[in-house]
């Protein structure tokens, strides 16, 4: 019997790569994203169900989750949707700050709230994609790093709440990954393959976590490239 996963940020980048891996692992996936026009390999698979919507429309999100989970076991919640704005903190718009807090932290909290009873019933797993920035100081990215630190803290607390029910909670902490996350920054990943991660590297980490011996929980999983190097945009 297939396991069922709910994945946010499924239409691009890390989320899309993770969904491809979950399909290989025989999951049925409800993938949330804004635009699946570049995700045909997912949408053409009958085990993948695209949900095109804005995650910040909380009422619609809640209705969609309740519809998906009604009468169905939920085995995996994977919070991957994220947004980043960078620069001196006083130069960020209040809209940018609000968007980061809501997408990176509020949405995972809401989805966990809506699905935790289901995950207790299935002794399921929550995977939260945070960032290496959760564990360091982040000049020119203070707000972004704070949202990821908050997500890490939330994950730790939910695990301690739910572990007695068999729920596993893991925070994945990737370093710079070659995605469009840096579209709002004046820097980007290095072109050196030893100095950047690929979305598939994070998907491989997800597989490793889900295939680990069931008696243990990998609560935090850091993924870094061999070299530390970024590039300034022209």
C-alpha cells in the first residue's frame, strides 16, 4: 500500500527534486505549488496530484488540507516552500519581512497543526527544510535566518511533544543550493560544483532519513558542499 505525502514547494527546486525521489519510493504525493509548468515529469505521474495555490491564503489552504486528509492516512508532511530576501535589514520592505515569516514559518506551523493528529495515527514523519543559516549569524540575511532558526526550534519542540506517539520530526539544514531562492539577492551560488549543492543532494538526504532504521530518529541533518564559496551577481 502506498504511503501518502503532502509536500509544499513541490513545483520547483528542492521540492520538485524531493517529489521525484518520493515517487521512486512509491509514495502518493499531494504537491503544493504556484506554477507546475516546469514540472511535467511530476504531473504526468498518476501518483502525483498537483495543488496550485498561494499558501498564504490560509482559509483555502485549510480547506484543501482537510479535503485531502479526509478518510485518508497521511504518512509524511514535508515543508519545503520557502522565500528569501537579502540585504541590510533596514533596507528590506515590510512586505518582504512579512512574506518570509509567513511562508518560512507560519505555513509549516499551520500545516503541522492541521495534520498532527493524522500523523500520530500513522506514526508518520514531518520533514522541515530549514537552512544552515538557522545555526549562524546572518548579516544581510537577518530576517531570513531568523525564520529558519524559528523553524528549527519549532521542529525540536514538536518532536518532543509527539515522539511518544511514534511521530518522527527532522529538520534538514542545507547550505547554499542551486535554486532560484537567491533571485532577490545580489549574490548566487558558485558555479564550482564542489562549492554548491544541487536539489538532488537534498532529495538524497530525504531518502536517507526515511529509509533509516525505524527505531531511531535523525532529528537534524546538515548538508554542505566541500567548499565554501559564493559569487556576486553582475
